[in-house]
C-alpha cells in the first residue's frame, strides 16, 4: 500500500480535511511550499488523538529518503 495515500486517507477520515489544509487555510500554497522545502505537511487542527496525528505525520513525510513504511505505521498502531 502507498504510505503517502494512507496518511491522506486517515487524515480525511478523522478530520474531514487533507494534510496541509484546514477550513481556514487555502491549501494549495501550503502544500506547494511543503513540497518545495521538503517539510512535513501540517496536520489538521481538529485531530486530537495523538496516535492518529503521529500516523499522519509519519506517513506524509515529503522527503522520500525519510519516509516511513507500512511496517513502521503498523508498529506504531500496534504499540498504541
């Protein structure tokens, strides 16, 4: 499974927003900036579950050399 897509799906299911977006922000400039600078995408503010926030953070890392694998994500889920 594509880890990046998994993170986006989890973000949308838990918040109604994709990473890098919120009901207050125009998402396109935020996402473009993160992709160019290889920074992590912001996690929607309305997610208060720390495990879900960590899953989204680890699965939407822009720099592919630092990306998590599904094994990493599964270990995080099983740990919590």
